[in-house]
C-alpha cells in the first residue's frame, strides 16, 4: 500500500514516514513545496499523479492560528481551496483521501466532548478556513475520511511540548492558561491510526463508513495541567523542569480566540476502525523521552540549573 502525504515536514507527515518504515507492505511518500504547493492549485494533480498513490493523506495546512487573522486569503487558499484540490485529484485518480482537520471548527461552548454531528462555529480565520476545507473535500471526493484532531505534539517540528521544555531550561516558572480544556494528541498516535484506517479502506472496496471522525488522545486536561505533566515527565528523565503557574486567557491575550472546550469524542472512530488512542499521559511521556534523548547534551546543564531554582 502506497500512501502519498501532502506536507513534507509537518508533525503528522514526519510521524507517518517513521511509522511506515516499521510496517511491511507500506510505503509512505511525502510531497511538499515546490513540487506540491497548496497555494498553487495547478501543482496539485500532477504531483499526486506522479506519486501513484493508493491512498492520499491530506496533511499539509496553514496552521499559524494568530497570523491567519492577518492573512485570511492565504489561509483559505491553502486550507480550503488547496485541500479541495487535493481531494479532487485523489478522486480523479480513483483513490480515497484522508484529510486532517481541527477542533477549531467548534466554538468551545459545549459542556462535554464534541461529537461529529455537533454544530460547527469557528471563532477565527484558521478554524473557518479548515471548516471550508472540510466542505470542499466532502464535495469533490465521496471516498473521504475527515479526521478532526487537537493539541498535536510530537518529537518533530514545533509544538507545545517542545516549547515547555525550552522555557523550562530558561525560567524557574512558566505561566500557562488554565481555562482551556482539550485532548493532547501525539502525532505518533495519529500516524498509527491513519495507517490502521488506510489498511481498512485498502482492504474493503465496499467500505461505507466514509465521512467525518474525531481522532484525539484519550482523556482530557487543561493547558496548565498538560504543561505540568510534560515537565514532571522531563524531570523524571533528567530533563529541564520549572513550576507552572495558572493564568486566565485574559492574562495571555492572543489575536485569534481559542475555544475554551476542545474535547473531542473518539467513539465513532473506535467503533468504525477498532483503533483506540492511548491515554494522553502515556503518549506525552514517550514523546518527552524521545525529545530529551535526541539531544542529551543540550539538556544536561539546563536540567541541573532548573532543578536548583
């Protein structure tokens, strides 16, 4: 099975490349700029056709949430028009598309975890552009899986886990918002789930479960609680540590509003594919350990300094 993934350096693309190397019979190919550029729709079909996919994973996206407020045209060009072109190309090639979306399609006012049929109401440009992408994908390729995920982190790229470790190496305390709740989700787990779902699609020509699914880590926490767990895991592995101080969203203003509740129910995905995510605590610990092990010398001195503070 040959998976062709849009986005060469993203967290999910990197995780899929790694996961594919561990599995027999799976080849993962990543495509990025300039060969495939979602802001240039004319590049999409030829790039995908040349890669000869059995399944397309649409992972590339404009993800600068605050910057999107100043660049709405670019955000929509990539996340809506570009995503639609990827799905359209997959349809022309006769293959399914697995498209990644976000919890930011919701406004966060629900009391409890969001399910796939809940009304969408994005608070900002980024969420609106991703919702438009969902609609575009569904409109042009009936063989689609749209996977909404949240709070993604991994050993790759830039993410909240790496930010907390970096700040802990420089500060004795870190202020983190406590009023926003969600499901921390490892891109390594996302990759495993995508490969599992792709195998189902590849092996069942009569599969009738196409549509929207939520895919996130098991269990929920607020951002400050997530930060505490990251730094406690870091300390247990000899990495940097700092105390975490709870603050409100008002204390940390951002250009784009964030949903206060990003909890996603994954029951539908589990029922359809028999794949259940790990608890976020376990997955976080594994990622923290990998990050620290990747550059042990870089963390040694800051860990000693942080613990002494």
